[in-house]
C-alpha cells in the first residue's frame, strides 16, 4: 500500500499554540508566494471570524477565494512541507 501525503492545520489550537493558518499565510508572504497586501485580508478575515461571528467555513472560503485561488497545488504543497520543517525545528 502506498501512502499519500497529508498537510494538517490546527484550526482549533489543540496541537499548536497560535493560529497555524495565519502563520502559514505569513510564511507565504515572506517567501513572495502571496503579495504583502495579503496580510491585511488575512487579518480582516481573522477578526471577522474571532469577533463578528464569521463561521469557520466562511473564513476558509474567503481566504481560499481571495488569497489561494489560482495558485498551483504543487507550489502550495512545496511550501507546506518547508513550513512544517520550520515548525518541527
């Protein structure tokens, strides 16, 4: 049996202290994968989720549609693997 790869984001903070999705967004901006203005969108969406009742599903859809749509899966997978290694130390 051949196993595939999996990328995990700890959205409810049970595994990682802090927001892993936001940290990944910061990582992509630092590497030039996303434009710097993306941080404003990420912060706004996070605030809407945290303080104004945006559902987790809405948050994910908004981030995907505004920041990740059009990016190749292979590009994002490459950065997920590298970002994960930084978290692992």
